[in-house]
C-alpha cells in the first residue's frame, strides 16, 4: 500500500495537509522526519525538495501558516502538514522510535516568565521527544535567542534517554531563510543545539481511538439542553477541563448540537456533541463535522453531558 496516498487530503491543491484520526498513529517510512513550528514553510519546502527520500511531517499550531506552507509546497509528494499543537500531540501522532530526526527553527522564545509554559520545549515535551525518536535519532533546534538555547541544552540534556551532543554558534547551514540571512548580515548570532537519543524510552498516550457513543434512557428536551449552558468540569488531579456552550437545534426536530470547549494540559479543542433520538431514548456522540481528538477532557465532557441529561 502507498502510505502517502492513504493519508492524502482529497483537495488536490492542499493534498499535503492531513488530519490525523483520533488514537491512530501516522504512517511512517524508513526515513521519516518532523519539523515543529514551520511558520510560512520557507525552510520546510526547500528541505523536502532537497531530500526526496525523506518523508517529512510538519506540525504547526497556526492554521494560516499551514495554508501558506501548503500553497508554497504545491503538492510535494514527500511532505505532510498537520495543524495542531506539538506540545500535546507529538506523542499522540507518532509511535515510539519512528522518527529519524525532529527539528525546530527559530521557535517563539516566549521570554517572559508568565509565558514560559507556552514554549514548545516546556513541561513533558522531552518525554514525548525521547519516545518518538529512533534510537540514535537526532533532535535539533536553531534559535536566535541565546538564553533559550541554553535552557533547552540544560533541560533536554538532563533527560535519561537523550545525550546533549553539540552547541554551535553561527553553524553553517545548507538551507537558510530570509529572516535568518538578514539577522546574520546585521552581525547577530544564531545558536544550534543537537541531541541524540541514546536508549529505548516510552511514554503513555492520552488520546484514544474509536467512537464514543453513550445511550440515555430517557427523552431529552430543548430545556434539558439549555440547562447545560455554561456548565464546567475539571478532572481531579489532572489538567483536563471542559465547558458547555450554546445548543443548536435542528429545525423542527429533536436533534441537538452542544457547543463544547475542552483543555488538556492547555491543549484546547472546540467541537459539538451530537444528541439525537435512538430507540426509546437518546444517543450522545461527537459530531462528525468537528473531528475532536478523544483526549481525557473530551471523554469526560461526553460522560458529564450524558450523566446530567440522564437525570430525571
Ligand atoms: C518564530 S516562528 C518560526 C517559523 C519558522 N520555523 C521559521 O524559521 O521561519 C515560530 C512558529 O512556531 C509555531 N508554534 C508555536 N508554538 C507551537 C506549538 N505548540 N506547536 C506547533 N507550532 C507552534 C508558531 O505558530 C510559529 O509559526
């Protein structure tokens, strides 16, 4: 089977953009790499073109950037772009020991203390990285921010399965971006830190696959649905949060869509819960048009809505 064809988006002009399925890893080839936070894709597209034997994935949190990069890529056969947050999703997208190289170019340094948690490298990112890299695989970060380079050097260097290998100021790079060339022409510096995976490592995954359907043994009314508005919940001891919003009702029918927001370790999703008559009662499931990943907060939100709507 052609693994690239299997993941290709149906719209030809954007066939490089893919939407992973909840709880399913992406297909990998013998030589698969990942770029995190590719921005407008200037480096990404040149890199994919220069390395046709590599299957290159790119994960970017900004939808506008994903679209810009896709236009630039023009349907490159060895590039696949995913619009999501790499901090939470890295370990959910790739199996253990599947990536030969992961790289980040000029990530947002989020210098203020209050923003430090937004850095891609904050929290448990190192564990995800150490799991999905092949043994002897490489993580490389290039930045114009010296304190960030030093912090990553310290934090990742302390991880038991990663070895800090190289810290170079103004490395020679075959592919450079416009921003990078201008920065260097002004006499400023860039820093490259490199780590190699030294031994086997794994992490638990939090996203599950399949469908989640919950049966409610009673009739649900518009008033029941309206009663859910602004209800919030949080899992005990874990960083999962959910909140219900407005309900939309199919005109003249008993089918409802409940707007829901969730957050898992700051990974946010907005989607609809579909509530419709089934047999003697009602059935709750994720609405198929909104494609949320089944994170702990999404599963809890579905269970909470079902439990509240089941009350007599
Ligand atoms: C300063 S830009 C650099 C873009 C590009 N690498 C370059 O060198 O031109 C950093 C990029 O990282 C993306 N980003 C920030 N946090 C992210 C995250 N958690 N997951 C994925 N991408 C992220 C931003 O949207 C932005 O496009």
